[in-house]
C-alpha cells in the first residue's frame, strides 16, 4: 500500500464516501492519523498547510510525513494544503509530496488560472496531482490571511477546471476554516450544480464543526475530499490537558502520547462519518 498519488485516491470516491484529508503538524499527529487509518482499513491523506510552516518547517516535517505514509499499511497520499508560493510548492514536490494545492483564490480569476496552470505543469514533472481553489472559503488556515466567504460560481468553476486541468477543485459553499462562531449555511444547491457541470473531484475545506448530516449531504452531492485541521489540533490539545489534570507529574512522553491519541480519536471519528471503514480494499 503506502505512498500513493492523491488523484488515485479520489478517483474511487463515489457518493457513498469521501476521502479524509487530515492536517498534521508533527510526527505524533502523523502517527495518530496512521493508526486510525490502519484500524479503519481506510485510505488517508496527510497534509500540512503553508500557513502552519512557521511551527513545522517543511524541510523537517515533510520527510517525516512521507516516511509515515510509506510505513502506513493503507494507501496514503501526502499533500501540501493551501500552497501560496511557487517556492513552497516546488519544495514540497522536491521532497516527494504526491500532491500539492495551489491556492490562488485571492487573485482575480485570470491570474488564478494562469498561476495554477504553472503549478500543474510543475507538478506534472513529478507525477504529482494538483488541487486548485475558486471562490473564497472563509476563515484562516494558520498564518493565511482571514477571508470572507465568496460562494463559488458555476461558470467560474467550469472555466477554471477546463483551463487549468487540476485534479481536484476546492469549492466555497459556505464553510470556513477554524471553529464556527455561528452555524454555517451550506449551499448544497450550488455544490450540486457545480458537480453536474464539471467532472473534477470537488474538495470541502473547513470541515471542523460540521455535523455528520452536513458531511453526508456534501459527499452525497459531489464532495470527494474533506479537509479536517482544527478538530485534530483541538482534540490533541484537550488530551494533553486531560493527562496533566489527571497526573500533574506527567512527563514529556505522556504528552507526546496524548497528541498521538487526540489525533487518532478525531481522525477515526471523522473516517467513520465519511464512510471510509474498509474502503482501502478498493485500492488493492
Ligand atoms: P478546519 O480547520 O476548519 O477543519 O479546516 C481544515 C481545512 O480546510 C484545511 O485546509
């Protein structure tokens, strides 16, 4: 099994399941995600966003993520989330990431298309897949500037998909990164329209805080990849606090295990909701 291209993982997704993409920031989180995937016998995407590299430099964390994916018994892709610069995208590809996202959603459409096309050409040389973004997903992923939601238009999504030929497309349908301050209003109607208009696998960002019903609604209407970041960070942080409360004399290794366990529990919970149990058999 081990390290695979993201495109291959998404190709098998149908309206009964979506592949979970889980952000990690250290070895412990990667280990937790892998343990969950192996127990669930599920495909996995490990990812890190450019906005988090201040804490986890790509040169250091990237090789750990790739080694973790190689060791995982389930098919695992390693993906750069929200790549903002060509330098970071190039570095991820050089390190062996099997997929990169170029997030040009803050540029005017023409410029987003041109820059994304350059990334597609670059990734092609490495046999890696590319995710693009059109519209604007709310909130911020790490150091990335906070944005208001701008729902993806069908016409723009069609043009973007046709011209860039990305392997996956992140759409803005009312979700936002981080914990929701108020209940999000999901535009399932728009998701359906985009799905009917283009064949490109669609990606849902801002998964933290959505209900199981929201997730099912999204994957039944065209979403093939779902991103979860904040929920794993929160789950790991909560586990550390729990360990400390129960055992104030806890040492470094107790906390290290807590991070792993917090991520494991969160990833497993989401994999169950995404319909991923046993789905690794589709990739044999
Ligand atoms: P959350 O932090 O809301 O789970 O969003 C994750 C995400 O979309 C990463 O790109």
